[in-house]
């Protein structure tokens, strides 16, 4: 049964991860917001990245969300990865304007979801897409590629202050879950988990990794899963993102060793990020199609699969096709 769309500010109805999984069995995550916007003609040459488009051309952000819903995404990430209060204020916005832009990321997603659910989804029998309030790490705010290195050298209080207000704004605006993504360390993830638990907000945490066993700061994925699975009742899912596809199967296995929580993977294309030019370069993981990888990850035990940097709707269409094929095979 389709839920009725309502404004989700405050404590009104939110879509639950468990409900989406009950309908789909496996979940398709969307792809890169940045790549989707580039395909619409946007260019990114400053530290605000996609937050600049959110602030100036939110209709394009909405269009990217709609394209991912059409590609088969059962959940999507708000355009808030790079939308931070200090980052926006450094570019001339007031604190109040920065807060409004962050909340806008959820509002744009909800507008896209309402439109898609009203016009297109009912005839497809698709679930009501989950709104993930995207929270990038402190390293994303630095805009120097630190999310792929970690070791910021700042205090816990700095990290807590950085993450607290954005998490509040995204939750109050109506995100169904908070998504703390591209996290290079267990230490930062634990601070974010504490914030979410204190808010009473459901959330998932996704790490950026140097390989299939370690985060970019060197934490063992199995240990991360073990630690976070204890005394964090609002944690709904763990995963890995913005990491080359070739590492994902091992990452799934290492996370499984430490947790029974559902697992999500959404890798980048396998290219390398140049923080100076703010572009991606190098060779993609070309030995397999993205769909072939998605099949491998689902079969390895991933509950949710999607794409991160340098992936687009074409990649998500492949994931959706594989998910549907696996479901059909299991039903026959």
C-alpha cells in the first residue's frame, strides 16, 4: 500500500528502512549527485561543489533526483554532502541562509519524491523512496581530498560542533534517515553516531576505504562493525562508499564478520580524485560492467547497492536490472 505524502517537518511520518526492504528484499541506492549535475551542464571549481547548485539552481538538483528514481533507486541521498554552515558562510552566506540551504536539500528531495510518486511510481509498483540526509565528513568541508586520507588533526569538540547542527537541520527538515558517508575513520563515525542517538534519529554510517579491509585512516572494517553494532540502537545500516569497485566484495565480507546489520556498498568508478583540480582521473575498473559487480556484491551479502562519484543513472539502471533478475530467480 502506498503511503500518503505529508510534510515531514517535526515528528510527522517518516519512511522506514525496514518497510522498503520488506517490499524490495534488496535495495537500490542512487548514484552521484555531482556527476548527475555535470551531465546537466554544471561545473564545479570551488569548495562548495554541489552545494553551490543547491543554493543557486535547486531545480537541477530536483531533476537529478527524478532521474535516479526513474533509473530504479529505492532511496536517494540529499544534496547536502558539501553543504555545511562554515563552508557556506565562508562563501558569503549568513548563518541563517546557510541553515536554510541545508534544510532545502531535504525539501527538494521530498518535492521530487512527491512528484515521482504521484505521476510515475504507482503504475510501476515501486516502493516509496527513502530520503537519506547526506552528511559528508569533516574532510569534505576542507575540500582538499581529506576524506580519502583522514587524520585531520582537529579536536573532538571541533568535529562535534561541525556535525551537530547539520544533522539537526536535516532531521528536522524530514529526512527519513541520516547518512554519515565517506567517513575515513571510526573515531569520527562514533562522534556522529552519538549525535544521531541523542537526536533519536535513525541513521546509517558508510566508510571510505583504502582497500577491502581498512578505512582510509587505517581502522579495520571488522572492528568498526563490531564497535558500532553495540549500544547504538538507532543505527540501521553499515557500509562502504566512494571506494574502488574492486574492493567492495572483500569489504562486505569484513563487515559481515563484525555485524548482523544490513550492509550497503556504493563505490566510485575506480578513478582517483585530484583535490587541486577537483576532477577525477585514471583508469576505471573496466574488467567488469557495473551490473556484473552489482550482482557479485548482492550475492556476497550486500542488502543495498548503488554508486558514488563518477556514476550516473546508467549505472543505477544496471543495478536495478540485476536486483530484479536475482529476485525473479529466487521466486522461480
